[in-house]
C-alpha cells in the first residue's frame, strides 16, 4: 500500500523551460507540429566537427537498455563501476514540513 505520494511540479534537471515542456509532450505521446518544429530547430550540425552522439527518445525501458548496451559496446577500454551513497535531504525538493522534521538532524 502506498502511504504517501508527492506531486513533483518542478524539474531540477532541466533548466530550459521550452525543452522541458516539449519533453513532457513527448512523454505523454503528444507530438504535434510545434513539438516537431522545436526539435528540428535544435538539430545543428557543425561543418568540420565530428558528429556528437544524439539523444534518442524511446517509449520503453527495455528499448533504452538495448540502445545503451549497443552504445556501451562501441566504447574502447575496460568497463568501470562507480557507486555512490546519497545522504541528507534537499529541503528545496521536500516541501512537506512533517517529512522534513523526520529527516533533519541538529538544530
């Protein structure tokens, strides 16, 4: 049973409001002329420079994993694993006062 839910209303990873909006339209399957126009306007190929990898949007996690596996196999060198442990709480993300009180340490 889900005890508590949070409605996330702000994207912290996407600073470009127009791009965030377009990505949300794509996420829900609403790709209209305005969305296409915006994406095409950002498709820039610089002459004389190597082509950079592009972002590929897919609808299913398994498709993303398959694409990532293909791209990872193209890389030279030995595989490396990095790990991290998140600690603390970001008060800008968590706005519930009761939830903040449970996680806060110190004064």
